[in-house]
């Protein structure tokens, strides 16, 4: 599935549509930025509440920050209100694993809707998210 999506040179344009509305690619890219920014906030909330998990979570968070940049976004250096973190390590890791898994699945599902380069980027980031979900789930055991 990934190779077929990555090899196609046809598909939706990366430019605005004739009506001036954002193309599918632009919408997918913008959503990917927002989704990754939201995931960074979830990591930040857990790291603030569970500093003992820093060794495990800091590298994963760093990768998610790089994903934001790869999609053309930035992460605000200023602290922003974050979602409440679970009270214990296992719950925190389980919650992050579920968020990573859901996002990876959604991105994999979008592969056939966008042209080559964006499809390859989505596939790569979806694969990274699936690995993050696995690492987090193992950490919760």
C-alpha cells in the first residue's frame, strides 16, 4: 500500500484549486501540522506531570517536533495550557500510545488521497508514529 501511494505522480494538485480553496494536499498538510502540534502538547502535559518518564518520552517528543517541521509548521516555545495528564505512569504511557496509534492510522489512511512527496512523508511519519505507539505500550507494561 505504501509503495503504490508513493510511486504515483498523478493525483490532487498541491496548488490551490481553481476556486481558490485549499487543495486536498494543503488541507492534509495543515491537519498534519495541527495533529502533530496537539501530540507535542500531550507529551508536554505528561512530561510536566510525570518527570520520571523524561528518559523515555523526550526522544519521542523530539521526533514529533521534527514531524511538525517536516509538514511546514512550528512548535511554540512558550508554554501553553496543556491537557491534563493521567495520574500514574502506566496510564500516561497508555494514553500517549493510543494517541500515537490513532494518528498513525489516520495518516496511513490518507496516503492514497495525496500526491507522491506528501504521500511518502505521511507514510514515513505514520510509520514513526506506529513505532512510538509500540515503544510507549511496552513502557506501560
